[in-house]
């Protein structure tokens, strides 16, 4: 959660507090539990950072309200800048009574219940926010971003499309004068039927144990919420095969492990994907950093983890990470081709035209070499190749989605009520 001061010169001042949605709220029984939870955190935030404005607003009902850009990182059918219905939950959320509802209305209701001086003026997907934030921060002379992609807990991509290529009916009023529109692809659910995506037994099991089996199949191979779980399932299988001696370190096979040993290895969804980044980053001979991480991650005593064990886990983690990065590159390449973004208007292919791609998310930020493997995939794609790949600029836009939401909130609020503060 943050408040953003846009200085108007590509810079910002951001006041931020981390908001983690507890596991029980992700599967709350009612929509109100989630939206009241968010509204209460907004109230805490205002009390911490904007107490005086809050007091003024409490005394004077004509005091300007704060304008809130709601970064909502789930598939929504958006018919206005401040209206959108949830199409389906992803990333482990599963709360009844929200699908098909306008999430701006649900949040506004809880904000009003607490009497906060806030209006939800914009609903912004995180991938779109990332584009906006990068566009704001770049010098005017720089190519504008035309693709935004998130590779974090979940994944999604937004790209600039020609309106004439859109065959679907678009509800709501919009300005069509540029002939272009940003489209949120929700590529996380690409190929849910698995006609082309790679499938391992671990993918199948992960999907079976998820809250949304058969959905978000692309996301389940790419994003941070799932990569650790894929590794856990693969390692658990090796651990279960006594002949492989994984995590035994020479102990005779009749020595019983303590009950608590490997508790996290045996527990679904307990493994954070950061272990993959450590595995990739550790190039030491002894693999001590990785062995320590494996010990913490799976709750295996450190002295049980040999170099060979760590090497085996490194190989598996690399296969999972590289596959994710290559699929991510394929997704970016596909929207570039679909939007004809390597082609200049009117004049065919212009060799020096750059295609700017704004990216954000923990996986692309922390997994060493993610961009390199993404680029390998782009080079291998028909229609892009080495030349096209060299023209693609990948701009890491850390925490871009929140700044982007603030920018959209500002623009939206200026259209309806010039006298607002922006949150
Ligand atoms: C959601 C997208 C979101 C992405 C990244 C996916 O699970 O469906 O809307 O942009 O995660 O957060």
C-alpha cells in the first residue's frame, strides 16, 4: 500500500507499507472479510502517514477526498476506469461472492463503512500499472513502453493492440481516436487444455492440489507462487525413493529419521520459490549457501545434506527456472508479434525501432539469468529471431504497479473532480 507524490518530472516520492494478505483471508468465507481487511489497512496507513489530512477531513465534509487507484491483480472485466467485475480468482484466492461483482463497489462500501475520506477512482491491473509507471519515468525522447509483464506471484501481460484487430465487442465508453488500446491478455490461463504446454507429473500433481484445477495452467509453470511447489514435489519423490539416499548422508537405511524431519518437504505449498534463486546463484564448489537454504526450506538437518544432494537439487531447480523463463519469453514474443509491435506504422520493418517492455515481479527480479533465458526464447521465435530480440528493451520497473495505479487514479480523478488528493 502506498501514497505517491508525482512530481511531474518523471520522479516520485512514495510512502509505502507492505501489506500481506493472511492465508485465511485469501480463502475467507465472505467478500466483506477481504474488502474490510483492505479498508482497515488503508485506515492504518492514513493514520500513520496522513494523520493531519485525515483529521481535517473528519472535521469538514467538504474537505478534498483522497483518490485511490486500486491495483487489482486478478482477471477483471473492466467497463470503465473505476469499474470492473472479477471474472475468476487466481493465485490461491478463493472467496465466494466476489466473482461477477464490481470490486470497486465492494471496496468503496467497506471504505465508506469506516467513514474514510477516500474514493476509488481507478481500477488498475498490475501489468498495466507497470507500463504506466515506466512510461512516466522515461525521458520523453525514449520509446514508449508497449508491453507490460508481471512475473511475480502470478503472471500476466498487457500489450498495445490495433483496435481494428479486436473482433470482440467492447462494452463501456472509450476514446478510439488513436486506433490503439492496451489489452490485458491474462496469459496466465493460456492453454488451459494443455495442447502445447509441457507437462510433467509434478505439474499434474500441483494442479490437482490447487484451488483452481484446470485453470491458470501457464501461470502454474511460470510464477513465484508455483515454482517452489514444483521443486518440492520433485524433491519429495526423490526423497521417498530410499535407494537414492537423498538427505541420508551415509546413514544406514535402517536408521529412522526423526518425525519432524522434512516437515516442510512433506507439506504442500510450504516452499517459497526463493530456493530456486539461491540454487541458481550458488556457484561455489561446496554449495554451502544452497545446502543451508535447503535445510531451512525443507526442514532437513544441515549435516544430512551432502554436496551431491545439493547438486541434484540445483539441476532440478534449474530445469524449473529455465523452463519458466523461456515460457515467459515466449509470451512476450507472442504479444509483440500479435500487436505487430516490431513493425513501424506505414513503413514496414524499421530496423532500429525499439520495442519497450516494462517488467516487474519477484521472479524476474530475483531469479538470476531470467532475462537471459527469456531472450534465448525470443531469439528462437519465428518472426522475432536474433535481430528482433536485439530491438527489445526490457525495463525492470520495481513496484511499478502501485505508482502506475496512482498515475491512473490522478488522471481519472482530474476528469471528474479536480480538487482531490491521490493515494
Ligand atoms: C492474474 C492477473 C495478474 C497476474 C500478476 C494473475 O494471477 O490473473 O490479473 O496480473 O496474476 O499478478
